[in-house]
C-alpha cells in the first residue's frame, strides 16, 4: 500500500508533518509523551500526526511511512488507550502481536516497546487518571482497572466504530456538540474494555518481568549504553547470563529483529540524529561515524544512504 492511501483518513491539511524520526520524537517529548522512534525501513522517512487537545484529554492519530521500532510512555498522571494500525496486521507490543484487532491500555508508569515491519500507525486517547477513575466508577462500577500494560480484545465491530469516532473528532475539530461526542467516545471505550471477554484474564496482562522479556531488555539496555563501542556476542551473553541461542531467541521474539540488525539500526539512527544537528564547520561525517561504532567509512555511507535515502554528507549539509 502506498503511504498516501494509508493516510487517507487523516485530515492531511491539519497534520503535523515530520521528515525524520528524530523530529517526531522531539515534538512528542515537548508534549510530555516519552516516545522514541527509530526508522528501520529503507528510504526517505515521513510521518503525519493529527492531534486534538480538550482539557485533560488528548486525541492522537499518526501514520509512519517506514518500518520502525519505538518506545511509548504516556505523560505523568495519565492513562492511554492505543488502537494499533499496520498494513500487514503485524504490530508487536512488548513482543506480543496485537495486530489491528486489539486495544492496548497503558497505565501511568508503564511503557510499551513497539515493532512494526511496514507502514505503521495508531489512534490513541490519553486521559487524566483522575477523570478515568471517576468515569469508571460511574459507568462501570464493577470494572477492575488493569494494574499494568494490558492487551484487550472484544467485539471487533464495536472496536471499529470506536476508532472511527476518534478519527472523526480529530478531523472535525469545529463539529457541533463536540463535548458530547467526546464524552460518548470515552464512555463507549471504557464500557468496551469493561465488557471485553478478556478483561480480568491474567493472560491478557503483558508480563514485563518474565525471564524472556528480562533477557531481551537487558541486551537492549547494554546496546543502547555501549553502541559507540565494539560489542561482542560474549559481552551480551555475559551481561544477560544466558547462552547465545537463548539470547538470540528472546531478543528476536521481543523486538522482531536480530541483535546485529538492532545494533546497526541504533548506530545509524544515532548518527543520523547527530549529523542533522551538527555544525558542519565543527564536525565531520568521519568523526560522527567513528563515534557511533562505524570503522569502515565506505560501508557506513552505503548503509546510511540505503536506510535514509540520502548520503551522510547531504544530512550534514542540511544543518
């Protein structure tokens, strides 16, 4: 599917447009959303984001033109409901494929690792904990709030209508009775979660402290901290206290990438970010490449162009 078709249900004349994953990350952090996006798919990056802020509620709809990995954590004092979207139907949240047919509930203090192998996107509602608690107590008195990151599944037709109502509110910000429509959307979403057959089932809570997840996250943290240095498999095995086969399997299942490809993506994305903000008179492509673990400059240039659709010199010259 072409990216323009994928974004057809967004109000493109009102969207915030990003030409790099770094721009997207920076803007979201300004709004208190801890979202870090890394480009994985080859070619020029594009992202569109439509937002609506109403008091203590934010509505989001975003689209990404490339395969990506991301980490998302909602602002302090809020809970988020995330409607995943991908062309292939593969959308991994903390190693679990939620596809396009489930809802992710992200409470305060929780975060979700996301991996999507193609065109990706989502719709989301972020609401203050205080309002969510009050609404839940009134609308669904027997509802037990998830105590951690949860994946909820239920009636697909109702889920589709929730998504469409969210998109309508984002696209039609001057619509009449918008407060009533927003209230209806929140009530229907909370009711859908409470009525879901999976609600209360421990199997639907994303257990982020299992041995498999712990191993994958330890390896990721080591890579993030040491990607500027030489990283050997024995270093990661020593750090995670498991053998190479277990390490590779746990990492692949969680991040949908093998370790070497993830490390390369971290290094290339970091180099891209640093090149696009560097002063060309004080920095060089060679320096930034070497600082990010690339010792073969010709290979770095080839891999950089393949991923971002431009040479390192072109990225530096844009500053």
